[in-house]
C-alpha cells in the first residue's frame, strides 16, 4: 500500500518541481519509470492473489472518510495507466525536442502531463464519490491544458474549448447520479451505494442511466463523441496517445465500476448499451474511412474501438440480466482484454502519426507517400499497429475480437429469441466493422508509407525519428505481438479482474480457457509458418530491378498514384446519405486557365443535424439575456450592491 | 487421425486447385467452340514461373517483397480449418469460420498494401476495388455461418456437414440458399465473371489481376497458387453442404474430387454465359448475399421458435 502512496507522491512532486528544469523530459521519464514499477508491484500482487486491500484516511470537512480500495479491476486499469504513461513520457522526450529548440516553454505542459497520469491513477483507486469527482476534475483540467499546448493556432483553441464543455456536461451527469444516491443512502462511499442499491433495486435503472451517459460522453460513445475528432488532432501526439489509449478508458472504468455496484442490470438497459455501442462502432469506422487527416482518422477509430468494447460490455450485461454465466464471463473478458489491447495499439498508432508529423510537418495523408523507405522503423511499427487494430491474427486485436464473437455465439445458443436476434445483428455488425477497418487501415498505411512521395513534404524526409520515439513504438509493437501469440498467459494473469462481475468461482468454471488455448496455438503456428515461409523464400531470391508498368508512359509521375479519397471513393458512393461532403472547387475556366483547385472534406452528420441546431437555439435564447452582461462596470457594482442588500434582508427575516 | 484421409487431402490440396483452373478454362473453351489449353496446363505455367526471376521496382518498399509469401502462408493456414474430403479437418475448433475469414483477411491486407506500394495507378485501382467488394461479403457470410452453427448447435465447420444429415425439413430450405450465397462469395473472392474478368488486362475490368500486375517469377507463382487454393477452399465449403457425410472414406474422396471439378465446370459455364457487370452493378450483385443470409437467419429463428413452442 505504501507503494501506491509513494507512486502518487512521486508523480506529483516530479511534476511540480522538476518540470521547469532544462532536461525535464529526461527526469520525468526516469521518475515515471520508477513510479510505474511502484504501481506494478501491488497491482500484480492484487491480480495474482485476488485479495483487494484498503486504506482509509480521513479528510476534514464534508469529504469525510476516503477509502482507497484496490481490487483486481482497479489493478487492471492501474497497470494500463502506469505503463502507457511511462511510454508516453519517453515518447514525449523526443517529440517535444523541436519545440524546446524553438524556445517554447514546455514546463507547465509537463506539469499537467504528470498530473494527468497521477489523476487517472487516483480515479481508478478511490471509492469515495466526492474524492472521485475531485480526481476526475483534475484529470479533465490537466488534459484540457495538455490539448491546448499549441493554443496560438485558432483551431486548437476551438477544439480545447469544445472538449472542456463536453467534459463538464459529462461531469454533470455523473454528479447527478452520485447526488441521487448520496441523498438516498446518506453516505459518499461506493460500498454504501452498493448496499443501498442491493436493498432498493428500483433506483438502479435511473442511477445506471445517469452515470452511463456521463461516463459514456467521456468514453466517446455515439451521440456524444464529437469532442474526440477535434481534440485528438489538436493535441500533440504524446498527449493524443495517452488520452486515446488511457483517458477514454477511465470512462469505461466508470461504467464497469457502477455496474459492479449495481450487480444485475435490467435487460432493457443492457440492450440499449449493446445498441448504442454497435452504432458507435459502425459510425466511427464509417467516418474514419472518409478522413484524410491522419490523427482525425485515428480519433474516429477510437470511437469504433470504444464501440467494440461497449459491445463486449453489452454482451456481459445481457449475460448478467438473463443469468447466463458463460455469456457474462466471455463478454466481460473480451471487453477488458480489448481495453488492454486498444490502449497498446492505439497509443502505438498515435505515436506513429506523431513521428510522421514530426518529420513531415503535415497530417494530411494526401501529401505523403513512400515514407517507409526513409522511416523503416516507424513504418514497421505502424504496420503492426494497423494489423492489430483491424483484429487480424496473429496480433492482439484478434484475440479480444474472437473472444467477443465466441461470447455472442454462446449467448445465441440460448432459446431466447430477442436475445438471439440482438446478438446476431451485433455479430454481423462487428464483422462489418472489422472489414471496414481493413479498408480504412490499408488506406492509412498504404497512402502514407507505401508508394512514392506525393509532394515535397514527403520527399524531403531524410531519416527516421529520434531514439526515444522509436523505442517507445518498438516496445508497444512488441507488446502487440506478445499478447497476440500468448493470450492464454495474459488472460490467465488478468482473470481475477473479470471476476468482479460474476459470482464466486464462476470465472474458474466458465472462462473458455480451452478456446483461448486453441487460439493461442493457432496464432503461434500462423506466426511461425509465415516466418518460415519468408526465410525459405529469402533463400531463393533472384531479383532484378525495373520500373513498374505505367501503361507505356515513359516517366511515372507520383500524381498517377491513387490518393486517399479515390481509394475509398467507390465505397463512399454506396454510403453517400450518411455523410455531409463539403466540396471546395474552382474549375479551370477560359482558354488558358490560370488556377484551379479541388478540395473536399466530410463533416459529421450527427453534429450537423442534432448538436449544432440545439446549440444555435441555445445561443438565440441566451442572446436575450445579453443585456445583463454588457460590460458596464457600474452595472456590475449595482449587482453586487443588490446581492448584499438581499443577504442582509434575508438574514434579518430569518432572525425574526 | 485418419492417415488415409490426411494423405488424400494433401494430394488434393496440391493437385486439385490447378486442375480446377484447367477445367474452368476447358469449359470456357468448349462453350466458345475452341479446343482450349490442356487441363494440366496450369501446372506447367506454375513450374515455368518458378524458374523465372522476380522483377522488383526500386519504387517499392519491404511490403512488396513479403506480401506474396505471407499471402501463400495464410492461405495454407486457412486451409487447415476447412473440412475437405471425408469431412477431414486438420484443426477443429469453435468459431472456425471467424478464424478462417480473419486469417484470409490478413493475407488480403498485406496484398492490398503491396499493391499500393508500387505507386502505379493500376494497382491502386485494383486494391481499392478489392477492399470495397470484400466489405460487402463478410457480414453476410458471418450471418450464414452463424445461423447454420446455431441451427445445428455445433460451433465449428462441422455444422455445414451436419446440416445435411439433420433430417429436419428446414435444413432442406437452408441448404440451397446457403449454396447460392456461398457460390456468389466464390465468384467475388476468387474474382470470376460477373465480378471480375481474370483473362482481360483492360483497366476497366480488372480487380485481382491488376493488383498483381507488377509481380513476377516466384512471387507470381505463389500468388496464382494461393488464389487457386482459395477457390478450392470455397468449393469445399459448398461441397460440404451438399454431400452426405456418412459415406465410406474412399467413395467420399472420389465424390469430393468429382464435385470440385463439377463446380469448376459450373463456374466456367457461368463465366461463358454472363458478361462482366458494370462496376456499380457489381455492388448490387455482391449485396444479394445479404438478403439470402437474412432469409437463412429467419429460418433459424423460426426453428428456434418451433423448438420453444
């Protein structure tokens, strides 16, 4: 337990005192490494022995008793926070170097970086509602300042303000849920909430609804995902990797923790979670196809993967609601394993995108191409990340997806028709999502790293990125491969976290260990067969070099290649009604045309149809109250005077 | 493990894909009033390609070099899951159809990137079309395979052969629909008319052929063998739905081989009888699989309802 306190203090102290130092990033990397070890030791102990431990301390005032409870679920998320935090710090060392060279001050940025990691760790640790909200707010505000690193650019500022507003709407819903239970149960402790909900199950639906909406906005589920595609491209890449890999998982942690408090959710709620998660997954991947900004594409993919995690959670909830232990265990283990996998390959992909931006200074993939020649390590790591996120064997995305498929098939064997239809449509939906992800990532990898350079920005890249950036990417890629071929050890290691939701001993009985064993062996064999084939082929190489066939044209032009938009255009033609495509075109005119250009981008249809009209209406309504805020100093002093008089009158009246 | 079946299937895997290609060409020649190349010509082409050198463009990166080999390795790995002659499966595991699709998907992923790697507009076009068409096939295949698995309460590929001997009237409704859908899937994934014309090299009509335009030598040999094996595997799935599984081993192997060649003749006839569809209509053609899959799903639901009531 002291390890945990030491880790928290270390994170905070190094952040506060060392961030203004000249070699701050190096000190921070070292400190975060030590803190990671300090977090890993108790986490591993809790996961292996499944004995949660507690520390209570008393804070004065209304907060009262603050229990820090560290059980297997918290340990799982704590490991993700610590490891990804450390790797992001190492990456930041290389990424921030150009900014430091240009004398931009990164001191406060690093302070908020460490406080973000510390706050995320606290969020998974505390079990007192008010302290949880305090840590949650520290997390939101730190990430806000991290996103606004380059706030001199107007789009970055706009994105950070939008992010700020979304985060506070989400906190409002969470506060509503906690306040409801606090008033009813009279205590702020999560354990007391659980007791109360066990005795009065009629409140569980409204409580789960409020907290699911709140945590869902943070995680990035469908109707409220709009902050993700703006905040992630605006933030620097180490922050995007950390946010997308870990911070949106705290939303998932919140959902899971509230579910553990309730115990058995109602079927209606489970079906709605499944439905919304499926729609998020489909929507995310569909919009990712249409993007040509590399980080915005990755942000929409985060929405898709959160949807896949949500489908796993939905299956688990349906298992709890209908009392089908196999569905429960397999569904939650698939979801949690996908949380782990997503944090690894998403951070890897964001770090790769950051490496590309670091070298070419553009995120627009239409201007890139052929980077694999000059940046081989980045290319291989990005390729591993791309194959992993599509869920292809032998990497880790495949294992979690096939666990979710397995759980759905097991659930469908049941005789309940509504359950069968819902699971079958999610099954087909997940298959569709997987295939669209293949389309999207062949585009992302193929246009950026393959082929020839489409513009000078890409041609002028001389070498690969610095060692710190490369090493963090290589470590993450290695994790992808290891978890992909040895999932039985990983699942065996984490199995106690899945046990939070099922009855005692259920996990041991129902975890599909044989199935995971088979999948392990198959992935390992596939890896070995591919490697052996490559080695054998390497012996028989008899190559000659010549230009590709260009239909008889003498010089192949890089403009002859497919662009990202043309690659997906045939698919987008079929799904045209689901997008709003804005085209900016100036056609060539006159006999000797001087200038012509064409640009297109896709806008989020849900934002245009649902969110923006509501915002416009609010703005119109609030304009009427503009008269109260007219900047007139005398009027503000008058407000203060009226307030004082009112207070005086009310106190006198209360006395009488 | 039945050694006889294992050896027969090894021989079939080595021989039948090429013979199937030869049979398809012979059928098309027959319908065209020509004599056509010999049935064993693809073997000679394969051996000829093995002796040639590979021409690699300096424009390409490492992906172009590894993709054909990995494609071949993944196709062989996928062949381990499909029940071949005599219902023999090398690896029998739950959710086999998910493993089958995703392992083939890995090979497809790398071949699409390798096509984009050449930096030529031809390969980009083929890559884009190949990626787009396969998106429409997967969900329908998963619905069909999932419904068949739930219908027969068996989660592996064995469910396809069990469906045959189920004795339930509904299986007689499912089998023709599933065969039709799987046949459309064969036409799409193995790039046959009316989806793609494997003979022409006109850019208007190419999908798979144009993706491999710049591969040569051993790479091209491996790619050709991989596509032939893929067609063989999809035919094996169709045959599993149709052939009764309770025959003795030798007869089963003979019937399997004859059925594979028969499917080759049917594919050849379809290729001769229809013209390649316009690109837009290809999407509609591929999408026909989805309503068929929903019909099979509805039949499975009705069976469950009847079982409940």
